[in-house]
């Protein structure tokens, strides 16, 4: 028995915030910030959307946006 409803969307998307910057690799101005799951876990990245060069890449919380209840109760 499944306790969670199936998503109504065919695909899931993450919100990408526009960043006022230029890419040092290609000079493009379409730069966005968003979370990424890759080797080593979750990362907050700022990437050029034209050539996919990473401008910054910082570790994010180990479980991404999921916050276990026991860690927030005081």
C-alpha cells in the first residue's frame, strides 16, 4: 500500500534563480543558481546555462531539502 499520492506532473523541476554575472569561460550572461545532486551528495551551484561551466560549487546539507523532524525540535 502506497501512503503518498503519485505526482501529477510527468517531470519534476527545480527552481533556478537568475544570477547577475557573466561566465568566465564563454562570456555568456545566462547564469543561474540551483541545487544539484551529484557524486559526493548535494551541492549549491552557480552555473552558466550556455556552456555549463561552474562558477561556484558549495556543499549543501547532506539530505538536500529534507530536514528530519528530530533535528529541528528543541
